[in-house]
């Protein structure tokens, strides 16, 4: 989820990426691995991963039991996970507190300074290659479609109707977007929300349980973005489709974007299906607007 303006990933995914460069070893198995880890928006922001070194461990060791517990609980109150550096032996109270708070605890043999430097490099890499978008992702006619729009415009209801028509569901509300080496964007659901969708009036529903295993897809390339906007009286909308589709730039990649204005009586799900067909035809070289323009030109020239 996107909390406090920063992007996030799960501690499990952080460990997979960080275990080699930071030489991490988990102390309490997979405790805390499902907790979200908030990435800092800039280098000046504090990290949600705390690193304790010699000074902290020695300070804790000198404290009486009551004060020690209070100090540790306060120190891990708002963290995603805790790393003990320098290969130190540590009081058992740290492990007990981390387990009680369900916070992942790791140890490493590298120094606290080196650990913090590596963390900032890792987080900078995460920010440039992976981010979260608020929207819904489906695979429609084999095309990965990211549906964006203002809150309350009916994105989830529209996605639900498309799923009922046989299209594949990837994610609702929050899409984890990754850039791969060949400059493609791949979207997936966060593991906690995978297969789930929120519908106003119904609450949380499980798409896989309702529509079956073949209705869901773990991930999809993002080929097209559909932007749903409320219809504005007096605004001019493209009626012929002669304009080149807009682009939505994300993670340094330009994705074709089609904006669909919403108005009473418009079947948005059908319009999205047609928009996908139009996009796929254009990818194959066919433009309906250009086709009819050529026919009009020929008809006028024959007079």
C-alpha cells in the first residue's frame, strides 16, 4: 500500500533483494515477512528499516530489565524490520520484543555504516524500478489494460463486469508496477490483496472463488492505459479518433493512454473492450478514422 506518500513493498521481497548485498540472516524465521516496508521518498527521509550496531546493543545490555524492554519497544515501534549489524551477540530481549511486535529481525556481519550505505543504494534501486499505482489491472483480449480514474468513478464495478465477460483479473485498487530490462512495465497485485476486489455495497470479494481459477492472472504487461473521467459539459471530445493517442509516462516508459468520458447511459465496460480492439487494430496498422477519410477523399475526387 501507499502510506505517508512513500512507495512500499513487503519485507519478504526486501529480504529476497537484500540478503546477499547485506549478508542478512533472519533470526525468527519468517516472522514479520508480510509487513509492508515503506520506501523513503528521498535520501533525506528516514528509513523504515532500522540498523542497530555496537552502541545500541551495548546500551541495552547495561540497562535493568524493565528499562531495557521499554527502550527496545520504543525503538521498534514504527519500523518495518530491524537489522543487528557487526555480527554482534545480542540480548534475548531484542528477539522476544521483535517477535511480540511481529517485526522481522535480521543479523549481519557487516558494519552499521556499510549496512546503511547499502540500504540507501538498494532503496534508490527499488524506487527507480518498482512503484505502485492506484488503479485496476486486467488482461483484455490478451492486452494488459490498466484502468485509472478518480476515486468513486466505478473502476472496480467496471472491472467486475469485464471479468464476468471472461477477461482476466490481475489486481484491484493497487497495482505493483515493475520495469524490466527491455523497457516493459509489468503489473501485479500485492500478495496480501491478490485475487481480492472491493465493491461498494458488497465489501471485499474473492474473484478466484467466485469466477474460478481461470478468471485470474498473476501478472500482465501494461500495454494500454484507460483513463476514466467524468463527462464535462461544454468540453470538446475527439469524435473521429484521428488524434494520436496520448501517452502516460511512468518509470521512464511511455504507455498509450485513451481517456473515456463517463456519462449516464454509457456502457463503460463495452467501451473499454472496443478501445482495446481499436488499440490492437492500430498496432496491426489499421486506423478506422484514416480508412473512412480515404473513402471520403475518393468519393469527393470522383465527382
